[in-house]
C-alpha cells in the first residue's frame, strides 16, 4: 500500500488530505500538522524552518511515506527548497494559482487571498512576474483568517465584505491561496456566485501526486 504524507500548519491541510483519500481510496494517507504554532503566515523563514522541517522529515523517517504533500502555501513560498533538500522522497507542494487565475480572467483583475508570509515571499513575486504581468492582482487583508478558522471564529460579515470589495474592483477570479480558506470555500462561492470564479489547487495537487506515484523510483 502506498503511503502519502500531508502536512499543514493546522486544520487547513486536512481538506487536502480528505480530497486525496477520496481520489485514492487504496492509499494510506497520513495527515500531520503543527496546530500548537498556528498561524504560520505571520512567522519568519527561520521560525518556519525550525518548526516545520522536523515534522516534514518525520513523514519520511517515522511514517515511511512514499511521497509528501506540503499543503501549506506559506511553507511552499518560503522554504520549499530547504524541505526538498532534507527529504529524499518526492515532495508535492501547493502554491497560489496565479497562472490559471490570470488565464481565466476576462476582466484582467484577479484577487489572491493569502497569508502575509506568502504575499511577501520571493516565490509569490516570481509567480506574479511570470504569469500576471498583464493582470491587476488584488491582495485583500486576510492576515487573521487562518487563526480565526482554526478557532472556528471567522466573521462571515468579514468574508462578505472582502468578496464584495474585490468584485467591486472588477476581480472576476478569486484565488484561495491558503488551505485554511478551503473550509470557507462554499461560503465564498455563494457570495461570489455569478460574479467571480473561486479557484483552489486540490485537484491539481491530486493530479500531480498521481503522476508522481506512477513514476519509477
């Protein structure tokens, strides 16, 4: 039986683990998180290395996983090179869907909901440079969302205000750039229905995971 490890700072990545289990029912999916140190999106690169690397390494050494999914945009956009250097198994990583969002947009305006660490990362800047040169990228303040979702305290008025604000500024695609936000995806979809597309990377990650597992060791 193939063993797959899924890591996130908190409950966000559990939605990814659940999606993988549904797509690959024969696999043994092991989800681990670092709920004690949520949120990751406000931490420095050095803090992230100290907190996340040992847990990610354990998925290979202790859980004996054949592949590891990093279900955390913050980790991917800040320390993924360090993670891949430490692990010898394949690492599949989630990052904000700038490329498909820019391609899907008809208005030339997209909104990216992500953590402060993701938004200020070099990788995120590179994604915008590579794929969104001719697109306006709105970055609404979602800095406290991950923690509030973790605590089940998110204010729905705050979500509604964000959705209405970015759509008023002509955004027709909204990117969920943090897996915590997957838990409120349906709320966002309902608010944006008929006005903007909502995209997140679970199915793309599953496709890449399946392709990776098919490759010879």
